[in-house]
């Protein structure tokens, strides 16, 4: 397993840096982030993506199913003398939020969710009428779309495209990993997300509109992780269904409630 997946504070710092440098500017191209705005992150992990919003004076709420990650988020926020609220729960069980949110972050989460339609419905329900949802994910067919980087084996964790093998071969490649790791990787294989699948789900939901989308050949997060300069996918390639999935390491989407767009 790569060191950053064991050193959660380093991972927290990496998330924070990428959010400051890329997620926030991307959102601000369409919505100015102001003090007092309400920001929700679904699947917040250690809270690294939320820290910049809190430092900008936003009211932040992070939700994650992992109690360990939520405890780490609380600890890291305290270390930075920043306020933020965190809840350990399954997002599908979260029904008592008393207000809507100006910004919702759903970063590298939807590819883990089986019922994507229901997730988008929740996002639409929690989003303010003039709010924006930032949704990102790795395209399934990209070299590490199977999340094999979480493997403990040094070779397996660095092998691209192995998640695209036939299932029986994929299981053989993973045979030396822990049961928990194998279970997670097979779950991701089941819930995988392609660009076409995501956009079709958004359209069929009839609740959200895609305001903007950007495909990256080199994920912006790779800059802080590996020192690689982010690079957008050429628009001509990004317009070719299926092929683009093999070359897109990260998909950025901004979505708004449909009623907002109907007003313009």
C-alpha cells in the first residue's frame, strides 16, 4: 500500500492543497464562495477538502460512514484551530439536516455507490435552489480506475488496468491481498462509474443539470502526490464516448438544481 494511504495526516494535507489549488477555483468560476456559506461534503474522510472552506469562513458539515475517519477529521480540524461539524453515518440515513447547502462536495465517492440515482436525489434535496454540487470521480477504465493502489502488494498496487481483466483473472491477481481489500476492490468493480453512465444518471434523475464538466488526462491531485503537472484531456478526445474513459484520470462536474436553470 502506498505510504499516503497509511499516513492519514499526509493524505489530509494533500487533499487540502488540491482543494485550495483546483476545486475551489473551479467552483468559483461559477459561484463566488463567501463567508457564511453552508458547505456539505458527502464521504468527507479526514476532512481535507472541507478545511479550505472553513478557513474561508464557511459553515461546513462532513458526513462519512467511517467513525475512524470522522474522528481523524475532528482531530485535524482542532489542530488547525478551525471549526467544522462532522457526523458518522450512512448518507442515505441522513434525514435531519435543518437547512439546505450552498455547495455540496462529492469527491471520489459516487464510484463506490451502487444506487447512484438515489445519491443524486439526495444531493438535489440537500442543495439550495441557487446551490452547486461539485461531483468528481475517476473514469472506470482509466489505468487505476479500480483503486488497486490501495493494495498492500508493491507490484499489484502499481499495475495499471488490472481491474479490466476478466473477473476470474482479476481475483487471481488479488489473491495475496487481505479479504477486506479484495472485498472492497470487487465492490468498486461492481459499482464502477463511466462518464456515460454518470451523465445518463443525471439526465434520468430529472433533478440536476450539468453546469460544467472538465476531464483531466493528469489528475490535479497528482501534482501534490507525484509532482506531475495537471493536464486536461483534449476536448476532441473528451467528446468521444467510451474512448475518453481510458484516458480520463479525473472527471470534474458542477451540477445545479433543475429549477434554478429553468428560471434563467
